[in-house]
C-alpha cells in the first residue's frame, strides 16, 4: 500500500520522488490552463521552424511512420504531484529534428500548441534522447484531456514543459519565456534541483 500523504517522513519516501513531491499512485491528474481544444489527428500537424536548415511540417501519419519507442519512467508536476512508473509511446524528437536540421546558432526553442500554450526549452533538453512526441499513454491512445492526439514529453523537467496539443517548435538564438515562465516559473524547471520559480537554483 502506498501512502497518499504528501509528507510521509524519510523512512517511507520513495527515492524516485524529487524534493517536495508526493506520489499520486494510479491517479493521473489533468492540468490545463486554457480551454481544452478539440484537435483531430486528421488535421494535426507539427511544424519545426526558426533557426533550422529545413523548415519542416509533419502530419500525424508521417510522425507515426518514424521509428516508435516506449518511454517508461516518472513525471513530476510543479504543483507537487509525481506519477511514478508510467509510460508513453511515440517518436523520439531527435528523429523529427534530424529532418529539420537544427542550426548551430539555435540555443533555445519555444514549443507552442494550437490552443495558445507556449513553453521554452534549451536545445540540450530537446535532443540526445530526452524528448518525445507521444500519442499513447500506458498502451492506450492519448486522451484529449491529456493532450491527444499528440503531446510533447520532456520527462526530466517539470511536466509544464511537456506541451499538450503541441503544434510546433520554433528554434531561437535566445531564451524567450513561455506561458508559465512569464508568470514567474523557472526557465528550465529541473525537478531534482527544485527549479519551480524564477530565481530558484
Ligand atoms: N497546452 C497545454 N499543455 C500543458 C499544460 C497546459 O495547461 N496546456 N499544462 C502543463 C502542466 S502544468 C502539466 S503538469 C502537464 C499536465 O499534463 P496532464 O494534464 O496530462 O497531466 O501538462 C503541461 N502541458
Ligand atoms: Mo504542472
């Protein structure tokens, strides 16, 4: 039996939990700032532009034709819930970025959703097998409320960096804050360094 309590003392604490986080167990909370959009996989596209050699746009069918992989691990929301031992299936963002060719001058990217949500990430957090475009959660199609048909997955950062209903990435030669970052959240958001708000670590 796992404890639902946020603070369970050192003895019962799972080593997979970053500081200040608690385990939601089998729950999967929904956190959405905007109105939930209705995005069809028939019309969904993902655009990579800005500082790239070949601006690229993919349909959902083209994305699904890329090598598929399943990621298993833990996700951490800045509001302090973590979901341990979950899984998502999709394509590594590396294979999409290989098509576009990120320019050496790019340092950051702004990820954007058709619903208006944005979030910024350094290029190193999006490459090297650390980010995915996913369409399945625990073996089932990603539901609309969790970002279906396709969302970003950048699980080593707080989950606000994983945009639901993601529609594109724009590569930039500077850091540009996204939705939560403009509201005082940290630009990078590493849960192990507890980078919740601007100024933390
Ligand atoms: N488009 C969009 N993506 C988003 C959000 C959002 O409000 N809108 N919330 C972020 C936050 S704060 C979290 S914790 C996760 C929540 O994903 P979930 O609702 O599937 O749990 O999505 C992230 N991606
Ligand atoms: Mo979150």
